[in-house]
C-alpha cells in the first residue's frame, strides 16, 4: 500500500502493475480497485506515464468514472510543447523504470488514443514520437521502441488513420513516373 513515504518511482511501478492486473483479469477485483484508489490519492506524485496507466486502469475497472476524465485532462494540459510536437517526461529518478521522454510520451499517447482520441495534443504527440526516431530507424532502446510502436499503432487505429484514402503522383523532370491511391 503506498503511503506518503513511498518513492515516486515505486508509485509508477505500482501503476504499471495495477494496469497489468486490470488488463489481464478483465473482471472486477477488489485488490485492483483498492490499489487504483490508493494511487489516485497519490496522483500528484505519479509521473505522466503513471497517471496515464492509472486512467486506463480506472477506465477498465470502473467505466465512466469521472476520475478518468480528470486524469486525462491533467495529461493533456501537462504536455511539454515544442517545435517537434508535444511530449511528457518523468521527473526525478527515471532510470528505475527505464523511463525516457520517448517512453513516457508513448504511454501517454497510448492512453489518450484509448480514452480521448479526438484530443488535439494527440496529433502533436504522435509527431514528436515519429520525429524522435534515430537515424537507425529505432528509438533510444528496444524497450522504448516497443512502447513507441505500440502507442503509434493504437493512435493510428483510434484516429482512423489506418483507413486513409490518398491519391499520389510522383514526377521526375516534369514526367509522371508513378501514380495511384
């Protein structure tokens, strides 16, 4: 049970474990509800990705809970804006949970795609994730890459971008060399 002395990184771990349990069980469980309530009481100490996982947990265990929308609103307003998009970073000792800005942003993108796919910040966050990819086509680590790809997949599905319909045409020296849709 988290208390006032529980380190923030441990609260984030508990948010991850609680979400994993809720997602695996898919049925009401008092221990998951208890852990989620305890985490909600300590939400100001959670990282953005911890809040995102808590919102997902509450949405799974108690659909329609007003706390979910409150957490989503906090995430949306807490985005760090830059020319490359919107991102979230975990303050403090991130290395305990392998947390990086890409990892944090990926989990928040995943949560927003599931809970509020129409959020304007979602497009900016997807842009940030795509632009933060390294020259080798990957992100900082295989762990981060997996979370980013997971989040991008969820965002594309939630926003309907997988159903896109575009026409294209490529020209070389004024001549059409390829076209289609």
